[in-house]
C-alpha cells in the first residue's frame, strides 16, 4: 500500500512496473526498477523516490551546466527557425504573470535561472530573486542577481511575505512532498501574490510516466487538489500554450481553500493514467522483441532526448547502435551513451533500422517531414504498443 502524495488515499499496487535500469530526466541510468501508481481518489500518478534524492539534486543533477548555451528545442517554424524552450517559457511567464512595476519575482528551484534572466531582460524594472537546493548554479546567477537576492538549500526567514510573484518551472514533478512544496511558496508571497507553476502534462507527453526522478505526474484534477491544499485559488490553467505541459497561475488565499473534486475529471485522469501505463508495458515488450530480431544489424536512434534515451536503455545491449540523430545543434557533435550525436541528414548509408525516439503522439508527423529518412533499406521502428 502506497499513500497518494496529493490526497493521501492508499494505492494498493503499481499500475506499471519494469526492471532496472531506470532513466532520469538528465539522461542517466540508475539501477532501480520503475514503478508507477495511479490514485483513483484524485487522479494523481506517482513513482517511488529515487535513492539519495537530496544528494542527486545537490551535486548530481546539474541541469544545463555542461554548456553555456544548452537549451532544448521547443518548436521548429515552417521556415526552419528554431524556437528554444527557455525563450518560450520566458514569454509565457511574462504574459501569464501580470507583474506590477518594480515587482519582486522569485524563481523557486531556479537552476541556472535562464528563464528568469530572459524575463528580467524584457522587464528590467523587476527585482529578480533565486532559490535552489544546490549551490552549483550560483556562478550562473552572479553579476545580474544581487547577492542578497540569492539563496541555496534553505530560504531565508527574512523572505517570508516578500514577493509579489513566484515562478517554479518544471520542479514540482521532482518533489516527494508536493503539498509541502506549495505551502512553502505560499509563505513567501505577499497576500494576493501569484504563483506560476509549470510541469509536464503526462496525458499529452506520455513519456513522462517513465522518468525516474519525476515522482509526480499531475492531472488537472490532482493539480487543482494540490494547489487548494497548499492555500491557493487557481486563476489560470493553461494546457495548450506549451504542448505537453501545464502552466498554471494560482493566487495566494488568506483563508482555507475548499478542496472540491470534479468526479468526471478524476475518472478521466485515472483512465488516462492506466492507459499510458498499459502503453509502456506493451510497447516495451514489443520493442525488446524487435530489438532481438535486429541483433547484429546496424541501427540508429532518432532523438537524443528522453524517448531516444529510453529506447537505448531497452535495446542497447542487443542492437548495434551507430549514432543518435537530433535536430538540436546544441546536442550535435557530442557523445551520448558512448555514441555520436549527429544531424538527421548525416545518417549512415548502411544503417538498416531507425528507432524513432519521439513523443508517440507526434512522431509520425515529425518524421513525415524528413524525406531523407524514408529510403529503401531503412526500416523505421516506432514506439507503439
């Protein structure tokens, strides 16, 4: 029996379980099994905590520190222009947070604070503050954030009630106590202050269900329940502006918030969660069988992100992987799991199979726009049940 992190209801057994290795969001493999639990009380899905979680985020996580310009591709426009993730996050943050002139804005779980830096570039009147559970990012803050506006490991008591707004981008999915996390931010805001949270929407990005360090997989119903328990009224819940993610603005309440539950939303979330778990269970079996059939043949993996890395974690011992293909120029010319990352157009002529490591909801459309990957002798293998 495992208690739900949002509503505390006991969950009898995992809906999905697969043996080690497990893959983290920073594309490292850890020697633990993956177990996913789906709560039928609030529609939340969750995974076991990874071992030594505090040390992992303190010294092991180091997101985007390998390169000054490291970023993820958010979209590629029709003319080929690349839109990067932090640029889009910064624009959304400015639009969703109606910040008054001179507002004190806290980036909670900031990492390098690249999004905050871009918000600040567009709004130099605000007072940026940062907090993270690691000191590794401090050099990235120096020179543009005042020393007394930086904090690591613990938030200064003097910051209580200081901020007009706080934002926390793609952090809460990592937190073993999401209600406590939200209450901690509540304490830091002024009365009526705004909180902007972003997190994966597992319904639109099913790969998130298998990320080892994403211990929470929110649905709309469980997200609303968690924010109410943390003392916030939801003002905006946007599931379209950043496909595959929720962006929600919530306002600090000075009185307890009623934790209403929409039974239809809960049922839909539970059904979708179980459906995703079944997809990964059956697709993993099919993928491993296909890899066994391809033993000894040369193959490449499209995508050096999570989906491609997950495929490698399942087939890397059986198939001769020659390269990862990726459109992101910041990832090309690097080595991933011991294999080169190259542009998709540079795929070897003798590659016999290409495993497509993209969101299965979008993969066929994306690859369909790359005619150079549709050629005789190259078998495309999809993540499908």
